[in-house]
């Protein structure tokens, strides 16, 4: 299996007008959800911003650390 390469977390969501940006603690952009007024945009942005923590949880489960 190849190594997973991604921008290190934690990531945060920032809402500005009609856009939800997903950024690192230092402000580097990693994702963008537009049209914030659509009902699923904010939940999608929250899910994207949680990706680093979700990956770590999955690794712990895989390794038997629960």
C-alpha cells in the first residue's frame, strides 16, 4: 500500500459570506465549500475539516488501540 500524503492537521473551518474555507492552524487553505446557504454545505465543510482527526482514529482502530 502506498503512503498517504496530506496536509497535517488540525484543520479548521472558516465561514465568510457564501464560502466555507478549510484551513490549517497557520492559515494554509486545504479546501473550499461554496454556497454556504445550501443546507449541506456547512456539514460537508465540518466533515472535511475533521478529516485529520478521523484518519488518526481509523489508524488507532486498525492498530488495535481503539
